């Protein structure tokens, strides 16, 4: 488990390296949900997602002399770009192991930050290959199952409570569970009455399955369009934190995530990933849990969607 002090220490460590992203109200969404709705625009973070917060906190926690040959990470999405960017900013080589089906825009963006991209058959094999790099002197930056990474992601929660002290509900997407664990740690410590709602999409619902089974479940494949939620499983640590802090996990179909993406683009002029727009789809399903006095935050965690993919979404 991590603590509020861990998150506050992370913010001190990464200040100046990341942006403090805006929290904005939306009249359209407030009318739609019958409550005050706010968007945490983390998709405008450096590299287009929250992931740099955790990656910076992890690497900056390691003394320079102990950072080894460079950084190695596994990702078919936003974590890849974050590790590549952190490596570039800190003058460290970075190697990213990516599934072969990773969209072209993620591969090119990661390479654009100077990282070496190695394509492997799938995420499971990518994680298996990390051990060889670690034994050869590389520093592994895990996408979610690391307390330092979680604490860095948790700085989003600090900003939410500081900008909206009356917040009652926060909806957060779940991939491997590190992001919601960090955000929930900060929010619940500062605002115990605030409810944290997890969101996944069908075909990328590792946390929902783990909660139902009582232990992490290995997904045979990621079939959702929300590829950045595509962790093959959650960890024992993130599962435990979800049990402690999260009200429930709402799993929405891809079509609802795509429709919400379109609504957000048309009404708020913000282009999100399905992994972020699914929070609106979940809020629709949770509507009867809110009241006119509710102050709801939808965390728009990323905006790295390829135009080719966007045009293919069926809505």
C-alpha cells in the first residue's frame, strides 16, 4: 500500500517535470447527468497521458549512479511514450517492448522520443523478456505494479481535491490498476466521503474479473478498442487497493465508449481515447447513484488516439 505522504513526496519530486492539468466544468455533461460534472484534462499532460507522473517519480527516486544502462518498459500504449520521454529528459537510453499489434501512432511517437522499440508477439511475452534486461543492468519501469509509479499517478488525485474541495465522486479508468490506486489513495485521504468509481471496457476488464474471482485473472487476449486499458492482468497489490478504495467497477461495451468519445468531442471539443471516454459511458450507467448536489469528476486520462482508429469506431 502507499500513503498520502508517498503521493506528496512524489509531487515534490516531479514538480517542474510534469504539468498541473486543468479541471474544467461542463454544462453539457452536467445537464446530461443531472449533477455538476467536471473534466480532469489529463490528456493534455506531457506525452498525452498521466503516465509520465509515475515514470518520473520512479526514475527520479533512483540515485543517478544506480540507474544502470538505461530504462526498459513494457507497453502497447501510453506508458511506452512516458518511459521514452523520461529517458530523453534525463539523458538515459530507453528500450520499450511492445506487442506486435500496437497501433502505428504509438510506435512512432515512442521512437520519436528516442527510445528503441522492440516488437514481440504479445504483452505476456514482453513482460517475460524484461528479466533479461534487468539482469543486464537496465532499470525496469513497470506500468502499474510499483508503489513509486502509483504514488506518481496519485498526484492527479491531489490536484482534483485541491481544485474541487467539494468533490463527491471521481470516475477513473483501470488498466492494470496502478492509476486508480494512486488517485484513490490521495483522494480518500483528503476527502474520505468521496466515492471512487472504476471503469473498464468489455475485452479489457482485468480488474472486474479479478474482483469477481477474488484473485488476479490472466486475460487470454485484449479485444477492446481501448487498447491502453490492455493489461493482461492486475496485480495482487492493485487488486487489494481496489478492494479497499473503489466503490465498484463498471464495465462498458466498446460502442458506448465510442459514443461517449464522439459526445465529448462534439460538446467539449476534447478528443480522448476510448480508455478515457469510457468514464462518461460509466457515469451514464451510474446516473441513479448521483444527486443534483453531486460534484462528479471524470478523469480523461489520455488522448493518444490514432485518426485511422478514430474513423473506424462504430457509433
